[in-house]
């Protein structure tokens, strides 16, 4: 697989961007806090990332199945890099406002409607099916290595220099990723899809999805689970670190511990050749995430919290790789963009409401109650998934 030039260039481009994204995601909530923002402002920022995806994601999936994938990922990374450079300039000159962050996340969310389906659809076109699990696992392992380093590095850079440096590095990482992706050699796609209307293309993708009932059920369950996981990851955790420990420094260590667990989870899954029949294991990993988050809501001991974040990272990455590899194994390449967009749409559908609810709970009740509720939502949804799998068997 490592002799495959296209895989190496795709892998290299993603590695370059991983470190920038890790710095960005660590720093963003603390930039909002620095601007006197509250949990509701962090929630609103994340909602601005989700809303454009809900509006145009399904159209994005159809475009991914038609347009050259190399062209898409190169252009998207160039545009993302330029946008982050502009934000870096505003931070340096102290002109940054919260509405600028809203605008940035809305813009990045719009680009994400094309970027994520493209990445998931491009892999089966350059890697043989028997290597898909390993390819997804290697990508996840590389991502987690940089997510281990990124939060700690972000805390150091912000403390030593200023928060602008993390946004600037993210901008450069996107530009370098675009350069790496430009060396991909992709075959031409047949033009048959262009003769069909958008409605016909959407209907085809939906019909392919419902033929695989497990995938359909999992998207519905995942849309509920994602409320708990995403709210925990982007809203609850930074506030938890800020209130009970040492702010961005503790947040960085918590994320790094989670990334270390995710790295080992990816390694564990990479040792399995097929995952399309591991549906029960998928939901068991999901259940364990909810249980761990629920236990974390009672912890104010930093070392114990680090241990639980390690286990959460292991479980999340394990079920995500199982899902991605199952979709790539079961769905034909020509439909992957549309099916991936439908899956993303389901996962994002309730997030703006979830972000608002959890932001409100943190501001008006407590961070611990919000964390407990997020874990409980994940547990209940995953139990439904386990029962469906058992009934099917």
C-alpha cells in the first residue's frame, strides 16, 4: 500500500493539515472566552459551522460524485488557507470580533459540505478494497498522533506568543495540504451522471442507502448520538477544563490523552481485515463512550479525568473506523459521495438544537449536569442500536 503514490500523497496532505486543525480546534473556544464570550457563544459558533452543511450538504454529495475529486480537495484547501490567513491578520491587529468567528465557521462549514464527502469517496478509488480498513486506520492513527501533540503545543504557543500563532499555522497547513494533493493522479470519471437530474441523483443515493438497512438505522441512531458526543467535545469539555482545572493547559492535556487512546483504538481496528459485519461491536464501542462521559461528569481529579479521556478516545475512534470502512466496503464507488452526504446530514441534523440546549444548560444549571446528560443520551441511543442488531440476528 505504501508503494501506491496516490495513497502516499493523500496521506501526506492530510498529515500536514492535521497539526493545523489540532491547534485551531484547541484555540478556538479560548479565543471566544478571551473575547468575553460564554458557553452560548461557543454553541453559536459551532452551530454556524453546522447550518450551511444542513442546507447544502446533499447537493454537495451529488457534486462530489460528478466533479473531479482532485480539483475539489486542492481548491478547498487553498480557500480554507486564505480564510485562516485573514482571521490571523485580524487577531494580530486586534480587530477580531466574535461575529468574525461566526462568519469564519459558517464559511468553513460550507466548504466542509464538499471536503468530507470527497475525502471519503476518493479513498476507494486509489486503494484496493482489502486495504480499506488499514488505510482508514493509518489515517486515524496519524491524525491522533498530531491531536496528541497539537493541544499541548497550542497551550505552549498561546502562553509563549499569542493565540494568533495557532490560526496562522492552521492557514499554512491548509496551503501545504493543497500542494500535496495537487500531485494526485486521478483517472477520469465517466460522464453518465451528468445526464441525470439532481433529483434522480439524490433518489439513487437514497435508494442505495436504504438497501443496507443497518446503515440506515445507524444514521438515525447516530444523529442522536452525535448530539451527545459533539456537544461534549466542542462545548462541554473546554468549559469543564476551564472551570475545574487550569484552562487551556488542562484542556490540551485532556485532548492529548483522548488522542492517545484514539491512536491505540485505530491500531486495534487496523488488525481486523473486515468490519462490515461488526455491527454489534460498533454499538458496544458507542455505549462505552456514553458510559465514560457519564462517569467523567462526577470527576474533579485530573489524573482520573485523563484516564477516562484516554478510554473515550479509544472507543470513539474504534466505532468511527468501523463505520467508515463498512460504508466504503458496502457502497459502490459511484454512489459514495451521495451516501456519505446523507450520513453526514443525518449526523448533523439535530446538532444546532443540541448545541443551543447544552450551552443553555451550562450557563443556567451546571457543567456537570450537561456532561451527565450528554453521556446518558449516547447510552440510550446505543442500547437501541444493540437491540436492533440482536433482533436482526
